[in-house]
């Protein structure tokens, strides 16, 4: 059964407490938090004060996805505001190995995200060091985009690489994910499914989350 990670980017920020309390009642084990800097991606989302607020409202795992340049500048700060899993982009990290070690030294799980154009094999030399591989199934920056079909192939390639290297890595898929593709994604090897609009635009988000866990 996949872990569902609703993405707060699609929540109602005027009613953030209500939306987090709704997730607390749901079967979702993680909460996905998208941090965008307007440089790495063409959009700015939210940062530390929002994450700290959410951490105070929930016991769920806080899964922080950094879409920022030079993410190594803020590793201890994200730990302080409550991040449990901290994911940086391969494309934004010049010294990825050092950054991964720094995240783990802070006691967080370390993730690496790949843009749709970045092949899985670039992680061959780092796969044993990481806890999570986030495969972007849209170009990062915005919620509500269409799922890129090539992602299915990348999940299979990621599962093969993890297996070949005897590594222990969760595969997460992010962007355009919902009840329509969740079962196929988890059957191919996805362990964590991020869903923004599919959850928060639904009449009954709790049902959508449960639906996505069936495979
Ligand atoms: C996009 C973000 C996603 C986004 C997903 O850059 O990384 O986490 O919130 O939103 P949906 O599920 O609506 O595509
Ligand atoms: Zn994300």
C-alpha cells in the first residue's frame, strides 16, 4: 500500500489549520511541503514560518521538497522548523554527496528529486546514500499540471537501479497524481504518492486519500 503525501500547495491558506486538521483525520501518513524560490522554478510558494506552523498542528511526517538553488544553505533551518524528510533537486546541487550527508547528519531522511528531463541513471553513484528518490511527473513550479506519461518508465528504471545496487530507497512520484493513476504507479514500484489538487479540490478528500491507497 503506498504512502499518500497530500501537497499543502493546493490547500486553502486562509483555512490552513482546518485543512491540516482534516489531514490529521485522514489515512495519509505524510504531508508534502513545496518550497519554491522563484529562481530554480518560476514560482514562489512559502517557507519556514508556514512549515513551523504546520509542524505545531500535526504529528504526520513532514516531507519537504526544496525547489530552490543552493539548498545546502538551509539544511539546519529546515530541521529546526520540523522537516522529517528533506529533498533537494539533483539539478540544483553541485555537491550533492556533501548535501546528502549534511541532511542525514541533522537526523533527517535525505531525498533527491529529478526533473522530467533528468535520467534516473545520474543517481548511480549516490543511490546507496539516499533514503528517497522523488521522480517529478510534471515540470516543478505549479500544482494542477498534467501527468507526464514517461514517468511510468522512470519508475521502473528507478526500481531496477535500487535493486541492482541493493539500496534501500523509497520511490516518490510528484505531479498530476490522483485516483486515476495511483494504482498503476504503486504497482510499478512507487512507494509514496504526492497529491495536491486531487486531494484538496475533491468534495471528499478523505475518500480520495483512501481510494489512492488501494492497489
Ligand atoms: C509541483 C510540486 C507538487 C505539486 C503537486 O512543483 O512539486 O508537489 O504540489 O500538485 P498536483 O498534485 O496538483 O499536481
Ligand atoms: Zn512537490
